[in-house]
C-alpha cells in the first residue's frame, strides 16, 4: 500500500479547512500540505447560504490574498437593530441600535455568500498548488509516535506529522480520535433562505427576538437579504415542507412590510441548533478547528468567525514552531493552540447559550427585564462600542497576527 507522506493533512474542504491550509502554506511555503474533503466535487456550488464575516476575519482573508476576490459579492453591515416582540404585535419597538463601524471607519462585519467565499479560497489553493482531494472521506485514523495516518474511502493512505480536523460539528475525525464532546440540544432549527425585497436595506441588519427564537435579517448585495429564522424544530420542518404560498405568508408575518414586497430567492433548508464543545481541542498529531471543536447557536452570528479565530491561532502556532525547528504535531507545540482558543470558545459558547435561553421564550417578567437591559445598553455609548468591537473580532497585541491583518 502506497502511503502519501505530508507535513499537514487538513480534513474538511469548507471555509475553515481551506483557510487553515492556506494560512499555513502562505506563511510556510516549504510545508507539504493537502486537504481531503468527503463531499463530491462542485457540491459546494449548491450552497445558497451567506455568512457574517467579522472585521478580524476580513483582515485574515486580506492577508491571505483572498478578500479581493470576495469583495465584489460582500455587503458591508452599516447598522444593526435589535427588537423584542411577538409575531402578533402591531409595532416592534427598537430597543438597541449599533452603528456598523469600528475605529477608523472600518465596517465591523460584511455579509458574504458562501459560494463566493469558498470559490475564492479554492482559487487561492490552486494558485499555490495546494491539492484538494474530493470524495475522500476519512474512514480510519491511527497514530504513531512520528505521524498520524488517515485512510480514505477511496483507498488512499496519508501519513502526516499533523492532522487538522475541520470536518464539521459531527466530525468523523474527532470521533475516531476518541475526543468526547459536551452537547446541548435547544429543540430549535434555523431556517436559512434568501429573500428579494422591493426597497433597499441600506446595509442594515436586524435581529428580532421572538418567543420561539431570533429572526435575523442580514443584508446582501442588491435588494436581497439572507434570513436565519429560528423556530421550534417541529415548526421549522413543517414550514420548510410547505408550498411557496404558505411559506412566504408566514415569512411576511415575521419580516414585516418595511422593505416592500417580498419573494423567496432560492431554496430553503432547516438546520438543527445546539451547543457542542469538544472536551479537548488537541491530542498528539491532531488539532480540531471550526465546528469540529465547537458548534454554537447563530444568535450572536459568531460561529464561522470563531472558526477563523481558530485558523489564525493554529497557523501562528504551527508556523512559528516550524521556523524554530520544533515538531509541529507534538503536544508541546499544540498545547499553545489549545490554551489560546479554549477560553474564547467557552466564553462565546456560554454567551450564545445564555442569549438563546433568555430570549427564546415568552415569559413576561423576563421580557420586561431583558427589554430594560437592552434599553440601558442603548444609552451607554461606551458599552455599545465594547460590544461592537467584540463582534468585530480584532484582537489586542497578544492575539493572533492574522486577525490584525499582519503576516506571521
């Protein structure tokens, strides 16, 4: 059996997996890196979702030479409003408003279609000669003192000094490595779709907290918006299965009429929502990144950006160790990455959990308390600046360089 020897094997050909491979390759070109992806070729082109790219993640993508290709499809978020109401309420008062810019006039976030982002990452990989093996699902994982060996369903065997598991919240590689997780199921699903509307959104994002979960309207280029519509799982599945007339009628009740006539622009899918945290992010020869390490509720819009923070921290850890001649797959090296990412991940996971439980209900006394709290924050400019800077994801001088727009 032929064994393909590598320095790094990345399992997962999504945004996090591709970004991790590129971030290391750009800063350490001599390392031999490959990506395997269980999905068939070109299936990523069918993804109709969009993602929030925080300012820190944008700086990372700029440093990797990817953002210029993404920018024509990117919509800056110029403002964000937060409401708390029932579907039947005739008026939805705005309790909290955020400006969309951080210091220097940079937007705190952009909305980017997933297809545009993945296409740009794959084009950059091709430019660097970084191979991506499609329909190559990992089926076995074994560790030796010198490497980790991954066999794929098509019969190939890769031996790498470091394996990066970026294969999603139900990570097969994480399971084969014996890393356990903590998981909470919220009994909710997020309906994801795109709508076209009559009037322009002017870059405004909206988060409407409703009894069954948040309803987020996120601006895309043109008169279009991406929706993340949270409902109880049973309701979400029923709505997705309805015909277009019923679905659009239910959508209009929640969306409102402020942007004029609506129509669904593309397909719709429902994704179950929960909180998943890996108990360990690393073991010898293995590092978890993205949803393989943590899956959080989209209430704060930070799921993908947490993954980009993983990418920046892992790349800096590996590249600096390589320059020093250290073993990039050793626990002595990987423990730095785990320490770097664990606190931020747990903090964001708990924050999303508290927000989900606090706002996904119709308990009147709690509604009064949370609405008072939102209104209080709205009257505190310093607090609002703090929250928007946190959402932007730009670290201080002790954080990963890529998130500050600096090469490693």
